[in-house]
C-alpha cells in the first residue's frame, strides 16, 4: 500500500486523542468540496511505502494514541486490511 502523505500529529482529527493521519491517493468519487483534490485527481507522488509509514509511526508510539486513515478514499485499496493488521502489531 502506498500513502500520499502523513501528518505526524493532530489534535482535532480523532476527538479526545492525539493522532497521526495517513492520506491515501485516489478516489472513486469526485466530490466538489474535496479538500484533498490534488491527491485524488492527480496522484503522481511522491509516495510513502508501508514500511516507511510503519517506521515513522513506531517511532512516535509513545506520543500518539490513534491513527486516522483518510484520503482520497482508503477503502479502494485492496491491501488496506493487510496494512491494518501490520499497524496493530
């Protein structure tokens, strides 16, 4: 799985928790109000690999309570379930 971006710290995306946010490229919808349209309409990269993302998140484990996965649209990626298993480890 590839990621179009990572925000290391957010205090608003997971209420009551300190979270990191992962942004997935691509989407099957074309919402006129999309806040990540560049990532949705023209996902050219650069991208982060699963291993890069997991390494960053593991290094921040003491400071982050949750991970938010957004997009684009995360559920169009077939390898999302496998990534989530790795993330939980």
